[in-house]
C-alpha cells in the first residue's frame, strides 16, 4: 500500500480511538451527576420522613 493509504488508515483509527475515549469519559460524568441527583432526592425524602416521624411522636405524647 502507498504511504498515503497508511496515513489515512492510521488517522482514521486515531480519530475513532479519541471519539471512544471522549464518549466513555462523558458517560462517566453523566453517571456521577445521576448518582448525585439521586442522592439529593433520597436526602430530601429522608428529611421529610423524619419530620413526619417526629410529628407523630409529638402527637403521641
């Protein structure tokens, strides 16, 4: 094969590898954001349930 073909093949493979690495990194960032937002929702729900429990305990006394 000619040198131009090799350059084109190597360039294409390099572009594919960079795109794959970028997509994987963005996916990890999105997963972290999802976990953080899920944690925040659980914290809010936990606070709400604690408040309800405290209210019930006060009403029993």
